[in-house]
C-alpha cells in the first residue's frame, strides 16, 4: 500500500503541473491579454516611424 502512495505523489504532481501550465498560458481579454495582431500592428508602426527621415533635417 505504501508503494501506491509513493507512486501517487509524482502522478499528483504531474496533474498539478498540467493544470497550472494550462492556467498560466491561457489567453485573456484583460490588460494582460494582448492579441498577436495588435502586437504586430504596433511593431509595424514602430518600424515605419524609425525608417522615416528626421523631421528637423
């Protein structure tokens, strides 16, 4: 019986790790959740601004 308890410990750890990784990598619509398209659009705007000639000469 004690062997089953020792086997249950890593199994329970794997289940907890799977639940945590699913929760940690979820997509949210709040302040933390930035969609990929918004990030790409921001990068494109930044790159376009950096490629322009300086305004003061």
